[in-house]
C-alpha cells in the first residue's frame, strides 16, 4: 500500500475497547492505552500458554491402579490430577500436558 492508500477513510478495522483507537490488523498493542488487542480465535489458540495445566502429583502405582485415560493397568509411576484425583500413566500424563493442555477427567468427569 502507498501512503495515500493508508490515509483513506475505512469502515473496516478493530476498535480498542478501552480507548476506542482504531487498528487495521490484530494482534497489536494499543499505542494509546497499551492494551493488547487479539482476535478470539488467536486467544483460543494461545490459551494454554497463558494458563498452563499444573503438574500432576507423581507417586508409586498401587496394586489396582488403572489409567483414567487409556484404561490400562499402571505398573510403575502414577500421575494424579490434584483437582479430580484421577490417576494417569506416564504416556497419558505426557500427552495431557504436551498436547491436550487440560485434564480430560476434569472436563468430562466419569459417572459416579
């Protein structure tokens, strides 16, 4: 774009909800009030970086430990979610923290 194109009036763009400054693209930090402006889809993709899943408590596997995710017996180490107290095997704990970024049983509690 040329400088003439940039000076034309436009009805397209994004308004800062705090100070009402207008921007053509997101994400951006508002030059007036310093508020970071992002689109909802961008925020959703970034959510797990802003609020990472806490580490699960590691303990020895009991005699009847079964993974709440894959339903396989757990033989060595158990990783327990401190919120829902469900146990997970090492593979599922890794998958939950590196890929899902949310505890599956906190999101969908098992039937009681």
